[in-house]
C-alpha cells in the first residue's frame, strides 16, 4: 500500500447535514474513517416535504459540530487532512451556501485545497469506493429530487441518457403516499402497504414504455392513483394496500422497459468491457425491495452485474462527496478557487438539455 490521501467531505444540498473523513491509497482503494449524517426529517415532516429555509437554518446549526464529530471519530484533525470537498450543487441554494462557505472557511484557515463537488458526481462515483468498479458503467439515480440514467465514462465524464420529464421517482412515491393519507416520506410507507396488496387490482399507466428515448415520466401515474382512490372513496386499508401494490408494479414495469433499453444501448456502445458490464443504483428509492428485485432480474437477463451500495451510501451522505474529491485529487485535477459559487442547477452532463424546472427539492439537473 502506497501513499494515502485524506479528505474532509461536507454535504448540505438538501435535508441531510453530513460530514465525513475518507482516505484513498494510491492503489485506488478507499477507506471510510468517519461518516456522520444528521437527517432533518423531523423538522420537515409536519410540512409534508422539505422547506428550504428550515433546511438552511438547520445546516447552520448542525454543520460545525458534525465536522468536529467526524474528525474526532476518524481520530484526526484538520492539520492532518489533505483537502476539503464540499457539495457546490445541484440542490437548495441556502443549504449549498452553508456547506460551501464552511468548506471555503476551513480551506482558507488551513491553507488546504478546496474541491467544489457536484452532488450527482458523488452518487455516480460511490460504487468505485464500495465495489472498486471500473469505468465505464451505468448509474441509475432514483431519489426525491432526481431520476437519471447516466453513463459514467470516467471522473468528470458523464453522459445523461435519460431523465424524468416531470416528477422524480421518489417524489411520485411521496405524492402517492400523501394522497392516500400516509405519512412523509412516502416511499417506505408505500412499500410497506404494498406488501399486503393486490398488484393486479388497478391497471395504472406505464408512461413512455415502448419509446426509444430513455426518459421517464411519473406525473400521469400519480394522477391515475388519485382518480382510482377517488372512484372507490372512502378507501379502506386494503384499498390502500392494493393501490400501493399496483402503483409499485407499474413503476417496476416502467423501469424494466426504460432501463432494459439503457442496458442494450450500453452493450452496443461498449461491446467489450473489462469484466461484466455493470449497473449501479443510487438514491433513496434504491431502498425499495420490489424495485431492486426488478433491476436485479433485468441485469441477470442482460448479463450485467447489479451493484447496490449499502443504503446509507445510496442516500445523501458526505462520504460520496469526500470520495469524489479524492478521485479528482488523485488524478491531479485542479482544486477550485475560493471564490467558487454554489449552483442550484448543475447538470452532470453539460451537453444534456434541461427537461425540467425547479421542484420542491430544488432545481433538477
Ligand atoms: O436520496 P434520498 O434519501 O434524498 C433525497 O432525495 O434528497 O431520497 C429520498 C426519497 C424520498 O422520496 C423517499 O420517499 C424515497 O427516497 N424512498 C423510497 C423508499 N425509501 C425512501 N421510495 C420507495 N421505496 C422505499 N423503500
Ligand atoms: Zn442525492
């Protein structure tokens, strides 16, 4: 094992305040030395979604002590850190400002380099830390704010193959839960209810299925759920379970079609890969077991390796931000100047057109 780089990571783009210390040996392997995440769920749940102003204030309150805790847990101090990596976008601007300004202040005070990291790059590169994955591979990011199928060619080299033209997948789960009277966040509630439901009872639409483009659309599904619920109101617990099961089935079928096309495109573009081609899943919705089963079966059918990093590294965290900084640093990519600005909108793939506007959870890249 050769020289080691160690980075402090900071993540504040949405409703998790997070700090981490991660190191990387020059053989490319990494080690998580500390991983601290404070979820603001309790602060937002009464509102049924993330309130940007509350989020920004909560980041201000928590970040300093979380950074201290991460350093203590890692048994290190700022003077022993090689660089600072902070999320600079995309996300809610108030939160981004808190994290990036803190990163700048630490960089300034210690004289260490600052890496302003794209949050989506953090998700995209995590599988290289957890599974030592080689480029190129495909990544499906499914969270409350994003639904994207991305070709990961290398550090800083991404092609967005598909994105949602309306709601993010997590948002569709949350909205469905809300209109059925289930608590926020809705994803786990819908999954729980679906377990005892009849997935054949409602024939919900499967938007864009069969189309050659690789995009997603979930708002029509949500409308269909509302109409189904209204048509049988008042709904019983069994009705709710049946709706949730049918909703999840429609999503599974949609992903099967959309991602299946993505895998075929990957095989056409990269007929030879070093080992099995791989699909990585990330984002909070990746916790859903029915969707995982669908993706696993799809990968098995097409000869892909299915990589799902542990749940706490799929949802928002600072480990992935630190790791993205480490990957950049190891390649000799330049650090950022201290006047770097946060960007609420920051697509991973600069050539991809924005198909979306600003959502509840911030700008959609
Ligand atoms: O990545 P994440 O923790 O946070 C952000 O989007 O920032 O994702 C949260 C989303 C929420 O929409 C939540 O409802 C959804 O992930 N989610 C799930 C499940 N667990 C969380 N959706 C479906 N099934 C689940 N088990
Ligand atoms: Zn995220």
